[in-house]
C-alpha cells in the first residue's frame, strides 16, 4: 500500500510540474510558434473553460469557484492593470486582488465539497460577488483613504520594498499558503494541493504585474493545476474506496483483465459484521472496516487488497499459486484476530434516544475482537477466467463460514 507521505508528495507533483512549466514558458516565450504566442493573452480563459467544464461534469464545486476567482482576477488585470499600477483605480483593484484571491483559495481549501448549483454554491458565489462589489464601490466612490489604508505597512521594514504587493497582501498570501498546505496534508486531496500551488502561481503573477505575459502564463498555470486536480480527484473516487483507502472493485476488475496465466484470488469477509452494526452502531462498523482494510493493505507475498463491497474484500496474488499465497493469508487472519479494536468515546448526548441508538451499547475503553473468514482459489484449466476464479474463491469463503469462521479455505 502507498504510504500516506508518498501520497501527499504525489499530490503536489502536478502543481510543481505546472510551476516549472510556467517558468520555462516565460523564459522561452520568444521561441513559441506564432499561433501559440498570439493565443497567450487568452491562455487563462482557455484553461478556465476546460477546468470549469470538468468541474461541473464531476460536481467539484470548490474547484469551480477557485477557477472563477482566478479568471475574474485575470479579467480585472486586463481591464485595470495592463498599464501597470499608475492611477487610483489600478492600485485599488490590485490591492483587492492580492487579498481576495488567496483568501478565496484558503477558504475553499477548508470548505466541504457541496457541489455548485445549490444554496452552498450560491453562498460561495455571493462571497465573490461581495468582494467585487466592495472593490467597485471603492473605485467608483473615489475613496482614496480606503486604498491608502490597504497599502499601509503592517511593520516598518525595507524587506518588502522589492515587491509591489502591499504588506496586507503579502500577509494574506503567506497565511493562505500555510492554510492550503495544511488542508492538503490533512485531507491528502489533490484539489487542496492544487489550491496551494495556485496561491504560489498567483503570487508570482502579482509580483510582476507590469509583465502581461507573466501574469497570463502563471494565472493559466494556476487554473491548470486545479483542472488536473479535478481529474485526479475523479479518478480517486472511481478507483479507490473512500472509507478504507483501498482500491475499489472497479480497480480490481481492470487489474484482472491484465493478469497473466498464473494468479490466485482470495475473498475475505468480516465475521458477524451485521452484529457489530446492530449492537454498536455504524460508526463502530466503519472502525472495523478501516482496521481490516489497514491489515489487508499490509498482506505479504505480493498480494494486493481491494474493497469488494460491504464487508467483503478481495486479495489478488499475481504470479502466485494458492500454495504460495496460503501462508500470507494465514498470517493476515491471525493479525486481524489478535488485534484488539478499541472503541472510540461516544460523542452524542446520552439523553438523546436516537443518538444512543446510533452509538449502540459500546462504551469508551471497550475493545472488540474481530475475525475474518477467507476463501482462496487459483487460475487453472478448470477455472480459466477471472470470473471463474472469483466464484470459486467465494464458494471457498462460504465453506469457511459454514465450518465455523475465522479460517482459510480453498
């Protein structure tokens, strides 16, 4: 099983690659073919369109609103900042962008995924609309005092003199980067990692506001980070079980199609799982499945575990016979049997009868003994297809159940 650290690092691969690509594109932009060079001012709009379509198709509302925030920032740049920061309107819009865009990315990193076309989407769109309205009011009212306040230094230092970004903008970007990185490490989500990368890309763009090519390229890079993350997230949902972190049944089916002529499949089922749910509640049932999934992920012998459905799992041993896989399955069964699963402390009020029912009869400090039954079969002349092998492993699993559970049958 891929370790959590490796998965977190992998989540940042696309943002790092896009940042590197943006720097290279800026350095060698003169070498671009003429059609690509002429399209450069439209890169952010092209990236936004692609990302928005994917976000809506996969119902990734957080990504959609992150992309909207970035593309509106670029449109604002073209309207007010293409000539630099000379003028009250340009300074005001620039100050607003350097605060609101990273702020939006940070807020979205900690928001729950709730889709787009609903009340939650309307609320998130409302936040962006309020930000735009505040900026427009300052510009139209000519409130120079508000803009001067936005540029007022937080600390007296020459450290920020090289950047046109105000100290409040720098502080917001730093906090947004810390927040998005924290969210990515907590959730291990490619989307949250892309928000962190987008904060960095937007900070680079904002630091060279006078260079239109740089602003366009890095804004497009930020949008592409989010777009790629949407695809990665959709892949994860399709091929990985969210509860246990194991590959899903769909992933198993695809893997079975690519196997050679020698392999074994074990079907694993949690004994008396319905009793755990009925007595202790579904939260404890989820604890049981997570624990079993974690042990399955460490199975030896080259085995790869999958969540098959409900309380049932599959373990695939490519290039192995039943005899070679059996010792590793016995070790797996014993590891699960010997593990004392500690019940979590109840977090619902005892006075609530529905809450008590959901908690079940378990008390904090209790532990459960969990066992599994396992059936295994290998490919042979009698079992030539993956479906035949799985069906045979299922029959062996039911023999293990009938024979008293907590055992491996073939």
